[in-house]
C-alpha cells in the first residue's frame, strides 16, 4: 500500500510538472514557430471566369462560368516545408453562360422578305454580314440579299456538382502567407445540355490551380487562386466540344 500511494503521488507530481511545462512552452515559443496548419479545414468560396478558350481539350469559346460552393480539407502530412492535404468541394450553385446569335436573311429578290434563324453558337460570338446572289437551278430566278449575324444576348444554365477527389499542397506552413497548389476531379449536372444542344447535361470536371493563402490566425485564412478549369461530357454524347476556362477563386477558410 505505501508503494501504491507513493506511485499515485509521483504520478500526480509528474502530471503537474507536465502541465507547467506546457504552459511555459506556449509562452516562450514565438508565434512564427507554430505551424499555420489545421487538421480539418472548412471553406466557403466564390469563383468566376469571364471567357473560355482552348487550353486543354475544350473548343467552345465565349463561355462564362460562375460558382458558389463549400470546401473541405483534411491534413494528411506536414512538416516545416509542406502541408499535404486531401481536398474536396461541393458545388451547389454552378452557372454556365452561352452566347446567343441569330441569323437574319434580308432577301431582296425574287421577293422582299426577312427571315430570322437562331444559331447554335459553338466558336464564340461575332457580328457580321454577308451579301449573297445566286441563280436558283429549279426556277431560274436570281436569289439575292444579305445574311446578317448578330450576337444579341446570353443564356445562363444552372447546374450542381461535387468534386470528391482532390489534393492541396501548401508550402512553408510556418509562415502566415503560404503558396499552394491544388487540383480536383468531379462531376456537374446541368438543367440542359451544355455548351451545345447535341452535348450532354451531365459533365465531368477537372481543375488545377495555384494561389496564396493568408492566415489571419491559426484558425482562419483567406485564399486567392487562379485555376485552369475543364468540363466536358467525355464523349458520352454525339458531340463533345468541352469548355476550358481560367477561374479566379476566393475562399474564406476556417477550422482547427
């Protein structure tokens, strides 16, 4: 019994010394020596792209993208040089914009009439006119007039998606300002086929980006990044132009 009591007293004394050591260490270690990492990080973000062009595989141009979403990062490994994380994003609000064009046939002969046709715009949007004149082989009459193409409006399409496969790599996690790389794979489903009527409404997405993360504290930070973003139906339909954009994204992140 005396040995048991002595062991309890020794254990209590060691616990007290450990607590005192932890308190003193927290007061002595400078803030810059504490890593700016979180085991679990949650984020709210907004992203926008004003135009599309051929970067990877997409060929549809003049497409705009706008997204609002949520993110989750789980720390996998970190040291003084890197912070390696699993990353996933939820995209409940995903909007894609297509240009709308109309072809107007101003016919002069053999009759004067005006006919308007909608155009499925695939390679951008431009205003132009083209005079025409030819002899109809069936009637022998001359058909003449002017074709006029006008870019008149845009059509926004709603979608929602998720990117469950992703990685994020932060460099120098002991600094308040950190350079990072990230990439994601996922899917997005729209309410109609995009970017063309013969494309699919269900699309796959891929992105990779670079950015800066500014820590306001160990728990809160702001991210600003630029991403190369691609969506397409991966030839699950007869026509797959795909869309490539450069997205600019801002994220408010928090966690512990």
